[in-house]
C-alpha cells in the first residue's frame, strides 16, 4: 500500500506519543516532531507507511536513548490479555461455530494497536468489551469457507502476528490450524507495541508451533530488510495469514503469494484501500495471481 497525505499527521502523532512515553521535555519533543516533518516531506508517497514508520521511530529511539518506549505498555497488554483468557475461552467453548468464533477473537485482539490509537494501559475490561463487540459484529470481506479451504489446501502456512497482548488472542485461531504446518512470526526488534519473540512466548505460541521473527524492527514486513530465515519461510509458504494494518500496508501489493489479512479497520486511509468502512472486522484474501 502506498502512503497517503493523511498518513503524515498520524506519523507526527506517533512520534509525539513515543516521546511522551520516554518522559521527554516538551521542547525536545517539538524538535523531534519537526525532524519527523522534514522526513515526511521528502518521503516518496509510493512507498508504504511502514517504511516511513521505521525512520520516525528511529529518530525517537535515538533522541530518547530508549530503544523500547512501549515496553511497559506491552507488558500491561500481555497481562490484561492473559487475565482475560479464561473468559474468552468460554466464548469458544459455547460456540456453535468454533472456527468463526476463533477468527473473531483473533480480529478483536487487533484493537491493541498504538500506532493507530494513542497509547493507553489496557485492562481486562478493555479486552472483554472489545471481544463482546467483535462477536456481535458480522465479518466483512471474504468468506470463512474460502479461508478454511485455503488452510486445508496449504502445505505450509506462515502466520504473521501484530501486537503484544494480541498474541494471546491469536492462540484461539492457531488452535484451529494444522500446527505441524504453521510458522508464527513476530518482529525482530521493538517498535511501537508490536510483538517480539518474548511477547509470543509469554502467550505460549512457541509451545504450539514453530516461532520465528522477521529479523527486522519494522511495524510490518519489509521483505528487503528481513532475515534469511524469515525469507526462506515466506518463500516456501503456500499461504500467508497476516494480522493487523501494518502487515496489510506492507504486504498487500506483494505479487505471487496468497495472503489472508485479518484486521480491524481503524482509519479512513485503510478503509479506502481495503474497501470496508472504519470499524469493520475484515477477512481479505489476496490470491497469488492477483498482482502478477
């Protein structure tokens, strides 16, 4: 996905939020935001927003001397989601369609996105309310039957996670997949509140399937920055299932690969690009031949 002019204010807000998390003085924060404006002015709109985000957060990390400003919030998100798991499991146990409920639970977890929203300390109540809303809302986009057929036909599945805390809710859909054929991937270094290996392990994903990272600290997947290990898995996967907007932004225009995007639409730019209104819970299938 290309970058739109509306993305620029979001970049500035992200930088200011990260500076605030680092307890940066207001005048220093203003300097960082000015530097962000200079970078975005020169940034090609043909590149993805994820690529711009890498440069923006590098500025903050250097200015603050803090490579993980969101560490405390990620820990709180993990705790809130872990504490919610018993109640969330009850939704699955009482469901007449476990696969549909698992998909909705996984998409509900995509609420935990502090690139799209201002950082907050999540509570168990936040998670449970988001899940109740997601379970009552219909899924938009492609059908569950089409998704199920792709999973059944895939010899190798790469599942790309998104945010810390969200990994816990991803376990519901992972447990519906052929786990001997699944690799789960997270970010290689901290950026925003995106999940890293430690977050995925806290959710128990390493006990379910193969777990790797991208080798890169982008809030999405920029293939030319990823590790050889990740690229081998990506190239060999028959099916890529990717959570969240950052993965959509960076992988929606990659040809020759069947991708399924599971996301909550959180901004008008994504809404226009993906074709569903803000607030939608979306399954978007992009088949390998669409962009060839």
